[in-house]
């Protein structure tokens, strides 16, 4: 009786493994990329359609899954500066897709609201300026000019942000520029 059960079990295993063996050895092993449909690897989500019929790896021209690539943004920034009154700022010129703009990052822990003016200066006397209200608090913020069409080289642009007390005197607390800090000479 034991031999009979072993024989029947072996027969069942062989019958059940035939579709698996056929899928592995069959002509549609590579999956849907070969134009013949299915395949074991593709049914398991493991298809490697970058292999040709002779097993050689081909160049993968398919789009990669995931979010689309963002355009590259280049920047040149000045140093991060701190005013004794509790204001930190760093100003940059940014360039992407043929457009240039200025941005100033800040943190205002002075305990009072401030005014900021951000100016971007470009070649041929081109200037863009924007005013920003700087709320009091420990949260970081930014002031940014509109993006304008680039004219000339990116290093021909510079930006300056001025942070002042919003009263009739407009006392300047901090001026932050996009130019790197000057190297100390020996």
C-alpha cells in the first residue's frame, strides 16, 4: 500500500509540474516583451525583458517607474548671516530651464515683524525687486522674486536681501547677498 501511495503522489507531482516546466522551457520565457504574451517570470512580476532571445542583455529603453524627474536648478548663494537682533538669512540666485530668480531664506526670532526687500541684478542693468513681510517667530521662511527669462551667464546675476524694522526710519538690521564670502588674504 505504501508503494501505491508513493507512486500516485509522484504521478500527481509530475502532472502538476508539467505546466511549470513548460513555462520555464517554453519560447515565451521572456514574457510580454517578446510579443508572445505571458511567461513564468512575467506572471510572477519578475520579467526581465531586457534580455534578447539568445539570453544576451539588451539596452533598456523603457521608462523607469516612479515620479518624473524634476528639472535641475543651479544656484549660487552667499554665506548664512546672523544679526544680533535675532535674524538669520541667506540669499541665492537660482537658475533653471532658462529662467533666473532670487531667493532669500530667513528665520526671524527678533520678536517683531520685519520688512524685507529682495533685489536681483542681472546683465545690461536688468533689475527685479520684491518686498516681503517677515513674520516674527522661529519658523523658517523665504522671500522669492518672480522667475524671469535668463539673459547672459548665470554668474552675471547677483541678489541682495535687506531686512529692516517697518517704521518710519526703516532701520536696517541685516543685508544678505548671493556673493560668496571674501576669502581672507595672507
